[in-house]
């Protein structure tokens, strides 16, 4: 979710030159207030169980020795 928000922030807010840090702070504050107001949702394409099955090569099983 964080990567999605950072990508949206980059595309919607940082797509141009911003002159100074105060302007950046103001732009970022306006962006996140609007973003939160619009309540953007994430449409997950599959469940956690499906993800674990389909992406198991990315998540190796770790065996813990007792």
C-alpha cells in the first residue's frame, strides 16, 4: 500500500519542479489532504491465500530449529 501511495504522490504532486522546501511542504500537505478526503481504495486482485500460492517462489519457507 505504501508503494502505491508513493507512486501516486510522485505522479500527481511531484511531476514538476518545486522551488523550495516550504513550497514542497505546502504541496504535499494539500495533496495528502485531498487524497485522504477522496478515500482512494485498493482493489486487491487475489486473497492472501492465493498470493501465498502464486508467489511462493518469492517467500521461502524458513525452518526454525528447536
